[in-house]
C-alpha cells in the first residue's frame, strides 16, 4: 500500500515514466457553451446612502459611550469634596 508520493520521487523519474501514468480521457459529449454576464453595478439611492451614514454615526456614538463607560468603571474611585458654606451646619 502506497502512503504518499514525495516530490523527490518525481524528480528521480524520467519525464516519460510519470507522464504515461496520467490517463487523459476525451469527453464523451460536446461541452456546453456558457455565457458569462457581468453583474449589474451596485446602485444605492439617496435613502440608502443616508441610512448608511446615519448607521455609521450611531455605531460610532454607541462605541464611544461604551468606551467611556468602561473607562469610568475601571478608573480609580474618586471622592468629591467641596467646601461647605458657613450657613450649613450639619
């Protein structure tokens, strides 16, 4: 049982030895003609373009607020200190 055929084995064989092993068969029937068509160019109207711009803006705003929230959550705890007015005696 043959496990693999290394490239160095190909180099050691003369050209005709491994070329003869290839069995090229002629097709039984005539091949079908395929007509290729280019796809229509992408066209986006004013509404689609406005929606894409608005969506990108909202996505950026949400990402910014998310980053600021994470930074606030991970940041150091701060204590707010302020000078009490003289009339405040509590």
